[in-house]
């Protein structure tokens, strides 16, 4: 019988897609969670806290592969260290980590940088921990999910005046990232693998206008230039991977599915 695969962040945006996909392959799945919950048949939930390390080693008992999806805007390195130290102690043979395109190219130095782009620094710090842990690993960097950019444009357009930084994004479907992660988890450790990016590059203004058109909202878009070295790097394309535009679902198609008005013919 195959050992269970442990998933951290199993109830998050990505985890909710990864867990059922793993189950469809016939593998048992164990999810590390800070609180008891039910996630469906064939899914064992064990309590543990990656920040403190409590319960992590016990959760890894009998596990050979870990999918580390839990991530936040800070302290990702702390969580990665807690996980990989326990993985090394229990003989885990493969840690699969999801990171973000640009983690190694967005300089987070100043307080302004960290306030806006601390997520990238946090992911890079976690990458280093995983790489140096001694546990065989695979790291996949992906661009921003459609789902997260939809949340961003929805939040921005609650105001009648919307600031628009000169950033570009290459959104990818979270489901496609989940498919790739499952494929990697069922394979052998491969180190840093090729990035996974969406099929098209969009300016923030384009994303906002498409959302406003889809929802029938009217807002004043005001270009702004954000300060700091990290913002400059993002403007210059640090979070894009044009040579890895292998994603299939386009932003427009995602929007048409998620926002009913977007699929209606224009008046």
C-alpha cells in the first residue's frame, strides 16, 4: 500500500484543488491543519502548527511525500524550516514546494518594498530553506492565479477612484497549477523546475477595465507610480515569464466563468 501524501495548506485556494486531484490518483491524503476539520472521504486531517512546530513531526509519520502549499506574506521561511526539519528527522523522501515567479528577482530591501511585496521575499526565503534542508525537493514557481487577481480588482473597484500602478501580470488558472503540482508530487525530486505562467500578459489597467466592463461598473482609473526598488522591478517585468506561457485558460475566459455579466453580449 502506498504511503499517504501530506499536504499543508490543504484548505486554501490551491489546496482545495490539489487534495481531490490526489485522491483521484488513488493516493491517501493527509492534511496538516491548525484545527480539526473534515475535508472529504480518504482525507485524514491531523492537527499541527508550522509556526511553532507542534504536531508536525507526528503528522509526517509514514509519509514519504509532502506538498507544501501553506504560505503567507511573512514567515514562510519559519514554516518551511519547521516542516523540513521534521521531514529530515522522519525520513521524508520528497518535499514539493510552490513558490511564485519573481521570488528571486523582486528586491525587497526597504520598508516600502516589504509593505507592498513582502510576499516575494517570504517565498524566496522559504525556497532557500527547502533547497538547503537536505531533503530531496521540487520547487515550482507560478505566476499570479486568476482567482487572486479577481479578488484584487474587485477590492480596488469598491472605491469610485481607482489607483492603477503600471504593473503587468501573467495570470494562470489555479487548477492548472494544481494539476502540475500533483504531477510533480507523483514523480521524483527534480529541484527547481520550469516556471508555470499564464498564456497572456496584461497590464493592471487592462485587468481593471475588463472587470469593470464585465460587471457594468463605472470607475475613474488614475495612473500612479509606486516608489521603491521592488515596484520598479515589477514594472520592468520581474514577475513575468513570457517564455513559460504554457497555461491554457485566459483571463477573459476565467472572467466569463466567474462573473456572469462577462459572458453577456455587449450592448
